[in-house]
C-alpha cells in the first residue's frame, strides 16, 4: 500500500495552526468550565471519554487490528499513565494561574526532552541548542514577572506557586511521553497507540474518581455556560488530538512541526478575549522570547535530522 502524498506546505501549515489553536481552545474552555463549577476529574474524564469514543469509531472504520507485541505493553501502560498525569497537571495549573502562563511553562518541554536525551544517550545538546534554551529560560523569568516578586513578595501566593509547579510537572511528563513515543513505541500504529493511551487515561481517572481522594474532582458545572465549556473541552481536544494522528502522514512534521507552537500564542489571545486574563508589557516580551525560542529549538533539531 502506497503512503499518502504529503500536503503542500501552504496547506499543511494552516492545518497545523488550526490543530494548535484547537489544543489552546481546549485549555481555555477548561478554565471556563472550572470557573463555573466543573471538577478537575470531570473535565479529564469528559475529554478522554469523548476522544476514546471517536478513536474507537475511527479504528472500526479503518478495520485496523488492536493487537501488538506483548513486550511493548509495559511501555504502552507507562505512556498512558504519564498522559493521565500530564492531563491532571496541566488542568490543575490552568485552574490556578492564567492559562497563557500555564501553557508557556508547560511548553518548555523541549528543554527537558533535550536533557533527557542527553542523560539516556549521552548526546549533549549543541551549543546553538544550549543558547536557545537559555533564551527560553530568560524569557520565562519575564513571563512569570519574577522581578516583581522581589518588590512585592505577596504576589507569589501558594496558589500561584502550586500552579507553576503543576505546569512544570506537565512539561516534565510530556518530555517523557515524547521520549517513550519516539524511542520505545515508534513502530506502533499511531491511532492504535492513541486508543490505548486515551483508554488508560480514562479508566485511571475513573478509578481515581471512585476513591474520593480529590474533593470536588467529579463536580459538574452549575450552569449552561459551564456545560457548554465542558462540551468544548471534549470537542476541541478530540478534533485536535485525533486530527493530528490521522493527518500526520500528510503533514510532513519534520519540516512543519514548529507551526504547532501556535498553542501558547493562541491561548494568550483567547484568554485575553474570553477570560480577560491580560499580561503586562514585561510578560508579553518574555512570551515572545519563549515562543521564538521554542520554534528556533524545533528548527535546530529539524536541521540536525536532515
């Protein structure tokens, strides 16, 4: 069977920008749902459940086998549990701090992935990569408005600090997720890997909900706005997540993947429009440095693979 022809770049780039915006919309919608009474586990269960149904229908339509080598099961289980933890962390961050800041911190995962690859394979980041990573970290200092902490220590509340920890936890989880996907499960058919991953997320979160360990975790929205936001969480995440895996063979990600970094930019714009979460000039300057650095890092890695 011949591989599908890749889209031309002027088609692939808008598709990737749309997918990245879909992920951003999912997170902004989650914050709205939280503000209107939805629990953390409710949001994760809703979006993973919606994605699981959609992936099931897709695989039934493709008539693709769900079987794979038994030796891959430990890695697949680990991947699913890491995605569940990453979902928990990013939603916990979004619920506590501005969405744009949470996603900017979470999108520092390329730095952690480079360090992980160095630790595992011994391949040190190039000088160019190290400089770019330094620029990203410098930008984060301004995104987080760290200089203001020294002028007004009351700004660094426990809620803010916990939100930042969760965002960094999401970045750490995603770095490990990418490493496992690229180094241990690369030969597993994308939709099948996604099906089991989302299934593990859904059932692990469902099991957690029965323990009652997270107070208010399964609360439902208190009004129509909350329900619409919750539906949007499931819809935009499913469309972006499944669309990315279905279209990956035609998107030429080795060349076009940096376009996905529209997510933190889109989240800043959407949070400003829908949530009235605005950043000051210093934070916008830092945001520009972080996004530019992330894209530059992706381009450097792309050139190394070419």
